[in-house]
C-alpha cells in the first residue's frame, strides 16, 4: 500500500526559525499534503467511526513572535467545522506524526460528552491493547512525548472527561510515531490505529 506522502522535507519545515516564514511554509506546503491525505483516509475513517465524516484543514495558529508547532487535518461529523466537536485528527509536529482524538473549543455538546465518558469509563479501561500506547497531549511541549496514559484505569477516563467541563481546555489524546517511523507508514496503518481509537471517538460522538 502506498505511503502517506510525508517525508523529511515536510518535517523540516518546523525547523524554520522565523515564525512568519514557518507559518507561511506550513500553509503553502504541508497543509495541502495533509488535506490530500485526509481525502485518502475519509472513506475508511467513515467506516471506522460508523458514520459520515467531513474533512477540515486545521488552521495553522499565528501568534505574534511564536512559530507554530503543529499542522493538522481533522475529521468530524459536521460539514461546518470541528470547533467544540469530537474529531479524529492527523497531526504533524517537528519530531512526530500523531493520530489523535480531540475536542477543541466550547460547544453545548461538551457537557453530554463529559457525562458519556463518566458512564463508559469502566468499559474504556477494559479495552486493554488498543489504548496501550495512548498519550495525553493537552499542554505538552511539542518535543518530548508525554508519558503513556494509565488507560487501564477508569479514573483516567473520568479525569479526561473533566477536561470537557465548561471553561476547561478540552480533550486531546492519541498515538504517535517518530518522523523516521512515519516514512514507512501506509494509509492502512493509519486507519488501523484510528480503529483502535474509535471506541473513544464513538463515546464522544454519540453522547446525548
């Protein structure tokens, strides 16, 4: 199966020192590649998620004097955008490629998602193998990977749900590969990891 189309030159864009130049390079070079990858994954991810998904380019953040540290493409159940909604995301940083499940931004659905995580915490904790390499990426430094999450513990999932309460940062967890490992990944490999992460996504997406 064909590779992801992401190579050393793409990761090297994060080495550009000037914040504006890096942001422009990510917008012009990397985001189009990620969108192409997103279209390649879309049908398979719809089967994984159990429903129709829409692909969105994650905007490269532009903060004065700060170079952007990630670039991403995301999939959610709304054609209008992913703010405040559960999403599956492919994220690139300087050293890693990530498959993520997240919720960014406020929305009325977040309270229901928190309740759903509380209800399903014990079941998620029993999943075992699919979550054995799970990491939590909220507020990480974009360099050294966070420690592996204690996903075997129901308390972990309950605490994760607390991050969805109003005014809290949201949710951002996933599985990562080094940039060297990413060179040998196929779309099928990526979909396989999202299949592992799908129980969490479905809990969030189906929350009432």
